């Protein structure tokens, strides 16, 4: 494995060696991280970007559907049509195309604005980093836990049902029909 002796240019990325424990020099030789650490850091970022992208798509859909609903409602009101006849210029089946286009622009702008806010982005990165540290249970553990919960639920349902029948019978004996 070769040593990293020379300082790379500021912001440069330099790889030394070829094994799993290779070092990456980021900026200067003082800031050396392993390839696994760099991949883990990038892994958290991809989840942050995916979350912002998903939120943008959701915002685009909601804005598009809301605008379509508002447009259709306004186009059905006679007093609005008299004042704004341009609402009827497009047929009702074409309106969702235009409103979704507006929604997509709004979603894209909202996503970019959220990504550019340092505080919000830092919070999202912290959440992703914490989630990457979580030790998720294995499939067998989840399956066994699910079986136990379902069995306990069935047992409790049967037990309470039997108690209900028993107390119903006792109540009928005591108070009569």
C-alpha cells in the first residue's frame, strides 16, 4: 500500500493503495478516511436526496390535484365564468395535464429551496446518519416476533370471548330472561 505523502490540491480526491482498507485523502493529508467511511457517508446522502425527491414528487402531485379541483370547481360556477371566461378555454379532460405541469414546477422549486436551506438539509443528513447506525433485526427475528404477537392476539381474543360468554350466562341466571 502506497503512503500518501504529498498534499493534494485543496478539494482534490486522492486514493492510495488498492485494498479494502485503502485511505482517501480529502483536501489535505490530515483529513484521511477509509473507503468504507466515505461510502457510508455517501450512503446517508443518497437517502437524504431520495427523501427530498420523494417529498417533491408528493408536493407536485398534491399541488396538481388541488389546482385541477379548484379549476373544475371555478369553471362550474356561472358568476366566475362571466368574469373569467378563459377558464373554459381548455376542455375538462385536458386540465389535469396543465395543472400537473404547474404542480411539477412547484414541486421542483420547493425541493430545490429545501435542499438549499442548510439547517433543513443538515437535519435530514443527521437523521439519515443516525438511521445508518441502526442495527436492523434479521428476517427470522421479525418473523418470530410477528408470530408471537399474532398468537398472543388470538389467545387474548378467544379468552375474552369465552369470558364474555361465561359472564353473559351468569348474568342471565342471576337476572333472568
